[in-house]
C-alpha cells in the first residue's frame, strides 16, 4: 500500500529510502479540491515514476491541477518539470514572496499569514518553527484540518513499517526515531532553546488544531497521537541541545 486515505479529501502518497539508523519517508500528499487535485510538494526525482504512476491512478488519470511547495530543494521540487510534461502547465504555489529566488518565476508568490485559495480550497500559510531552509512555509488546510509540514515533525522508522501512521509504529524505537531524524536533519537545533521551539509549536497547534500533522519526511500523526509525539519531540530537542552544551 502506498496511497493511504487520511480523510477529508487528503491522501498520503509515499516512498522511503535507507538512512542512518532507519528508513526515512519522502512523501507527498494529494488534496482533492473542487476544481482539481492539489499536490503538496513534488517528491524526490529518485521516486519519480512510482509517484507519477500512483498519482495517475489516484486521480483516475486526471493528474494534478496545482502543486503547493513547502520549499524548493530537490526532495520537494525536483519532479516539477517532469510532472508538467505529464500533466501540463498546472499552477505552482511558491513558498515565498519571491519565486525567482527559487528558480520558479512562473509560480504564484505567497507570504506568511496569507489565506490562499487553490483550485477552490482554502489554506493558511504559516511560518515554520522547524525548517531546514530559508523560504520554507507550512500550510494548514482548513477543510480537513491537516497541517502540512517540512522538514520538522519527521521520524525515522524501521524497514517494513513504511505504510503506517506514526501512532502505529512499534513503540520500541519510536521516540528514538523522532530524535534521530531531527538530530540528522536540523543541525541548528543544537544551538536552539528547546523551550522556545516547543512554545512556538504549541502556539501554532493551538491556533490551527490539526486532525492530522502531515510531514514530508515522516508518517502522518493523527490528532490523538499529537500529545505523545510532542512529548517525544520535546525530549529529542532537549537531548540534542544538551549534547552540544
């Protein structure tokens, strides 16, 4: 299974690859809107054909009408040229106010705090407390209450556990997977105050309560599992900061 329905018109489409101490997801998410299908990020070019085949099947051959980018490095934007050849000049929503800087002069610009409409569906553009690049945004889908995030909220997982959401990962090693992901992916966390990072995240979740948190580099986190994930994340950030104190 590689296309999983999260409800509310949102589907998780994913691949994984080996990373130190586990596997890591490179996911995209399909969102059904009144005027077509929206893709959250474009995925890695290493998985291009498999992703394209799954998107083709999931949309009954229609393909996509828009992509919303979290940011523009290759695991997130690398398939845009190929997908445009497959499905035409669909709309691209950039993750910043100056798409030229991302090599996307034809993309629609966004600003933190914008409420945007894409193919008839509304999203809130948010400032990410956990990111690995400048010009990164998270978006909150008001209809499904899904918070799409990159690169934070990830987790490594064991081989064979690629198709389950975070709460159904084996409990043994689950917290370690959260730590390993953030330690490997976000090196700036060694200099950050864990309390301030967690405070910003809690404030965001209070303003935009998610039915799902949908990471690009981890399994989706259901609403019931968010408190457990946040506890594991806080422990991970504290451990990362302490290891460099």
